[in-house]
């Protein structure tokens, strides 16, 4: 199921107008900046008995816009806003044979600098239902 969720999310992210290169966990890459760094955080998996029939999977993705440090944050902010707009509350995607929904508005989190980059994360919460 997690592969279906990540595939659906990745396909949607890659269809953005002006989509940046995408860096996935456990995949070596030397993407040029700016790029999207994606983290997937599954948070719960409710049994069919508890959810009234179909299994329910919850979690979120954090898409971090990575840009060069010591520059204005305009590029990071603009790309983060585009990610938010591309994953509106109520958006439904097919995750294999199940339905994946964005269940609340995407949220820009606090931007931060690491040793070499400026990072602007966006959190997208999802809910997957169906059998």
C-alpha cells in the first residue's frame, strides 16, 4: 500500500507546472538547486473492524523546497506556494485500487537554513480509504 501512496503522490507532484527535480528518500542524487526533497511519514493504519469495513491509512508528505543559502527566499517561497496550490484540501488521487485524499489544507512550515541550503517545507496530510 505504501508504494501505491508514494506513486500517486509522486505522479501528482511531477505534473506541476514548472515542477522541480524530485529527490526521494534512499535515492542518491545530485540534483541542481532548486529541487524538491520529499519525505513520507505514514502515521496510522486502522483495521477494517475499527473503520467500518475498509482499511484506513493516514499520513503526510513533507515537500521541502531546497534552494541556495545566502540568497533571497523568493524562489523557495514561490515554489512552496505552488506545491500548496497543487495539493488543495479535498484533492482525490488513485492509490492503486484505493482513494487517497488530501484532508486538510497544505501548510507551509518554518523555513530554515542548514549548512549549505535554504529549506522551505510544505506539509500535505492524506487519508487513504477503500478495500
